[in-house]
C-alpha cells in the first residue's frame, strides 16, 4: 500500500452527558421514600422490573393500594412512616420524593453511606443517576434521557420511536435470549456467532408480525452451518456528507459491520453511526496526493471478508457514480465473496437540493449527464463527448474538477457551449461548511480557486443554475 498519512481516526463516541446503563433488579431490595404520585410511579416501575420494593409512605400509604394490580404483595412493602437510615441497608437503589432540601440532602447522605445509588425525584443535581422516558418492548427496552434538561422533549422522542417499533419486536427479543446459550454450543467463535446474529436480525425484521419458533432457529443455523466460514462485503453510499441523508439500510449496514473501510470524504458524524466495536480503516484516495491504490483496497476488502469479517466499504456520495465500484465488485466475485450494494444520495443531488434547484426542468434541461474531471492519469479525459457537453438543453455535473476545470471549460466552449452558460461550483455539499460560487461558465475556473483547499468540489453547469447566477455576483457564499 502506498505510504500516506490518513486523516486521524475519529473517536468511536462523542462525549456523553451521562452514562447510559440498564440495572438488573430482579429480587433485589429497592427503597422508595415519599407518599406522592412521583413515588407511586417509581414504585410501579420498579415492581415491573421484579424488584423487592419498600415504600416509606408516611401518612399516604393508601395511595399505593393500586399497586396490588401490578404486583403481588410479596414484592411490595408499604410502611406508613418516615424513612430512616437503617431502611437503606442492603438496598440496590434508593429513591425519594422529598421537597425539603435539608431532608433531601440527609437522604442522599444516608443512601450513599449504605452503598445505594440515589435518585431524588425532580432534583437532578442531587441524583447519582436519572431515569429516561421508556419505550417498552421488553426485553427490548429503549430509554431516552435529556439529562434532566427537557423531559417533554424526551417524551416526544419516545412517541416517535413508539410509532416505528412494532410490538412483535418483544417476541424476537425473547427468542434471542433463549437461543443464545444453545448457539454457543453449536458455533464456537465470536465472528461466526456475530454472523448468525446478523442473519437473525434481518430475518426478525422480515417476520416481525409473527412470533418466532424453533423452525426459525434451525433454518438460520442450518443456513449458516451449510455455508463456508466467509464474511461479506457491502458497498455503502455515505452520501455527500450530511449524516441525515444516509438511508436506513446504510445505517443498518454500519451497525452490522465488523470492519469499515472508509474514504477520506466520509465525515466523522457518519462514522459515529457505526457500531462501537467495528474496526475503522482509512483507505481514501486523495486526488493528486498520497493515496491508497485501488488494487490495495480491493485486496484488503477481500482478505477481510475471507477471514469472516462483515466489511462495509463506505464511499462518499453514491458508490456507483465515479466510485470505482465495478473494480471492487469484480474482485469480490473473483474471490467468491458475497457482495451487495447500498446506494447513497449522490453529491450532485445533495448540492442541487441544498441550493434549491432541480437538475431537470421541462423547458431548460432534457437530460442530466455526469462526467469526471480527471482520468486515471489525473488529467482531463480525452474521450469526453464534447458535442454532448455543448448541448444547451443538458445539465452537466462535473465530478473532481479542481485541477482540470480550466481545460474542461476551454474544451466545452470550443465545442460550441456558450461561455455565458450559468454554472455553479459547490464545495463540501450538504455539510455545515458548504460554500458555492456562481458565475458564467467562461469565468468559473478563476473563481473556484478561492474555494477551500482540500474540500470536495463539483461543478454543475446549465440553465438550471441560472437563478444562482442571477442572485449574486460571482463569489463564495456560505450555505444558509
């Protein structure tokens, strides 16, 4: 592999305001102090987790009678008195709804002395931990926290998630728990088991409206055991930069990957969506600079897949548009490696959408054509169809044009394209630092030199960009 200095590997995870954890409470003692509605809800939640709950309800013990409907009395003890420090001995967790600040501080001190993490309801600064709003598909549980800052925002997020998580998810989650010990007896290595669970996940979503059964387990296991111990390669389009433009399928692939081979144009925010344990390897090809060769990338993807890895080859934009996908697909086929493709939003689509114009208009563009600004030798390709470029009814998108734009413009004008044709150069399309320059085609090359060095640039020329040209004199404009 060519000697190069890849971009620094992004951190696996951005800073967190709190540590997300799920606490097992089956059969363990938990203390709840306070005779309030807040204490009642905490006691009900704890009973649902199987905890042995002791409530110190003072004069409001009758408030907790309703809990008989969610738990037998063996798991619940309600005492009509104030809490005492001795009550906290042996507690796994301690909750209290106490409005008096001095008493709340005393409860916190007593709980910590007893070794019990403490939560004072609605008093975040006094809490060792906080509870998130919950989406319950147990054993699949989603908890959303806003670190106490915006509970209603958390509730709105829960409502959105509730709408997309089917109830059938619970049955498949329970099946996974039951199958896991048996799977370890049948499949011995971590990589092989992970491959099984990848297949399980896809199968579960395909059949989410019914309960799983033994036939599902045997079918998944039989399919796995009958295959060779090989991984697979997934070519994934990362889009032009905005992580929200990834497809759901692309996100699922990132979550399934054990290794990610990513281009320099892939943003850290997109890599953040990958599973934490996935190995990240930079294999960018920087135009006119040190790069990983395509042969090296092909070989690395194949070698990893043959070793049993699930390899995501993460490419900026769409992998099928100037992404050299064919070479990687052919390398996988030649080695007998399974390969699939997940398309992405192209840079051209992202740039046009961010600037608010269509690549096709009935009266101004009968087609869109994509061309590359440099060939394998880094120079302007000699086999471009210049009469097609000169068609005033076409929208032309030029990828990777920075070093050859002046030559491209000269050749297009020589072929008959009007030098006054409106054009726009876009740097870092869809990203927060996006910039663009609108200018007549004949003047565009000189102005693009002002765009930030190293930023990915594409050029769109044709009448569809006329409003950008009319809106301003040629200069770099930050995206709004």
